[in-house]
C-alpha cells in the first residue's frame, strides 16, 4: 500500500522528464527556439538539465519502492 505513491511519483517524473527531453531535442533538430524571448543556448541547456533531472528523480523514486 505504501508503494503506490512512489510508483505514481516515479512514473510522473520519468514521463515528464522524458517528454521534456524529447521536445527539447525535436526543437533543437528543427532549429526552433526552445523558449521564446530567451537565449537559445541557455534555454536549451536549462531544458536539457531539468529534463535529465526529472528522469533521474523518477528512477530514484522507482528505486525506493
């Protein structure tokens, strides 16, 4: 019963992080801005860093079950 919230949190973090990484990669391949009104390099770096951090956090949540 206690593993339910961990499974949900792990799945949510992992799916969001993977989606963010996929979206950032697709935008970079099309040379489209990741975020409007910001530096392309900084927005790409931050989106990649946060996407990777969410994937790692999700995997960590799954490992705690």
